[in-house]
């Protein structure tokens, strides 16, 4: 069975990657790099509409990462206007200096009243892998999970910075339960900002394979995981 290397970067949403950090990412030669919901957010805009004005600057930083890292970047998320001119929260998918596609968040939070519900696909094939994407509150969307199960997905990426209200232990139980029920690998990456806890983790059907410790909830953490799949790797 093939093994996929997935790098997770629990990142401060307001800080760019340094040259040393970019070199560290590239050295791992992972198939995927996951960045948290809300990264990058350098301009600290007060509203999604104001943040959307900096769409190009955010995307440029992701392309800067792609200059040295050759894998697929699940580029966090930022606000932008879609083809219909509606404001959405989007996760760019970048590879080899190309912005390949977007996943638009399906379940904007209560603080995102301006944001339109996304209508993009939730399943993608990149880097030889067929996988699902969830941003923030999408983790609670039963319809998306049912689609993942019907399609026989093995790997789901969760780009997170939502305020769930769960404790550290409750978070572990929550993701462990979903992974076991769905028989899927869930790789979650969290952002650090304004006191939100960073609880990046890797849940497999057998339990929690890796997690950020309690003492690291407010710390930038870089980890490369090895995930073994049965059928959905095409390289």
C-alpha cells in the first residue's frame, strides 16, 4: 500500500514564512503542505470585504512558497469575490507556481454574515491523491461527509481556525470518533491568532496518530506525517 507524505504547518495567521522556514518545508519533499484557515492574513482587515481587496497579495505569498516547495499546497484560506461577484471564503490549491483551483467554504461562521455559501466541489484529485477538503465549520456538515463516504474517500484535509468551544480532550475525542465512523484519515491543521488554540492533529480509523500537545496550543508547529492508503493514490 502506498504512503503519502503530508506536511502540516500550524502557523501564526499574521506572520509570513521566513526563508529558513521555506527551506525547511522544501527539504521535507512532502506530497502535500497544509496551511490553516485564515492564513495568510497579514493586513488584519476588519471585514471580509476589506480583506478581499488584498486577495492578490495573499496569493502571491502562496506562490512564493511554491517557488521552493514542489508539492501541492492547500493554501489556508482568504476572502475573495467569485466569478459571480459574490464574497466567498476560499482555499487556494497551488502546485508548481500555478493556482490550480479553489475550494469555497460551504458553511460560513456566524461572524461571516457577508460571506456566500460556497458551491465548489469538495473532492479533488491532486498530487496523485483523491481527497476531500473541509474548511472551518464545514467539519460539521453531514451532507459533505455522506458524499465523502459514498465516493469511498480515504483522506480528508481539515483547514481549521473555527472556535468550536471544545476542550483539548473533547477535540481529540471528536476527531477520533469521526475518523473511526467514516473509516477515513483526517489531517487537521490549525491557525494561531487572538488566543485561538492550535490543535493540529492526525486521526486515523485506529485512533489519534499524532497531535499537538497542550503546551503547544499557542506555538507554531511543523510536522510531516506519513499516511498509508489502500486505493486512492494514482502515482
